[in-house]
């Protein structure tokens, strides 16, 4: 990881926090599938997030786990 790159998201910690916030208890197969989906979505978003934007382009906030 270089200084300009954010740390990789900890999807397991995020999922654990969301379970607590939403009052859910997921079984292991469902938790594993959600972790796989989060990882896939993050991989698909990488090229888009790396796209340089013109300084005059207005952007929306970016959530970082």
C-alpha cells in the first residue's frame, strides 16, 4: 500500500457492525456469501474509483469502510 492508497476495507468488521446496528444474526453460509459479494463489488468499483476527474468536476461524497 502506498501513501496515496487507502487501506483495504475490512468487510468482515463492516458486516459485524451492520449485524449489530440492524439487530441481525446471520448464519455462517449467509455471512460468507455477503463477504464474497462485498469483495466482488469492491473489485468492480476499483477501475471507476481510480478514474481521474477534472478539478472542476463536482463529485459526491465517497464512503470508505
